[in-house]
């Protein structure tokens, strides 16, 4: 039984070992061919694949998650200028709680989902003023 198994394994190995140079070149050519993808118009019509499960009163509902865009434009006196409004630590910004305000960025938290947002270096309008305690 062992001999039959070994012979069949060797036969399989040798039957797949017939890779010639031409076969390898064909495989490489297939890798370099330009692949046709989906257009940007078709992508914009696709629904968001990410969903969030919400459980209330033993009833599970599926809620589609949408990504919230935050725009941090300035930091001054432990306050952050987010989406054209000033916020302090502990205040709620679009469902997220402002947990930390630092010199270069902020930390937002919602149900253990943490977002770190930093000031953009290329903006001349960033306000950074920290008063010593």
C-alpha cells in the first residue's frame, strides 16, 4: 500500500513539473496585461457595504454606516475647531465624544471606535495657541 501511495505521489509531482520556458513566459505575460476594472460611475452607484448591528429590546436591526467627515481647522486653549464650531473635551461631535485635545491633533471616541485627527501641516490658517498652566 505504501508503494502505491509513493508511486502515485511521484507520478503527480512529475506530471505537474512540465513547466517549460514558454509556459513561464505565458504566465508572466498574463500578469503584465492591463486588466479591465469597474468604472468610477459604476462604483458611485454601489451601496455602502459596511453595516452596523443595533440591538434594542431583543430586536436586532441593521443600520447602514456612513463615514462622518471631520475637518479640524484649529486648536486653541484646549478647544478644537471641528467642522466650523469650537468644542471642548467631553463634548459630543457628530456622535463622537471629544476625549483629548493636543498640540497637533485630537482624539474622538464612539463606542470604543477611536478616531485620531491631526492638523494639516500645509494649512497656513491653523490656529495653535496653548496657554501654560
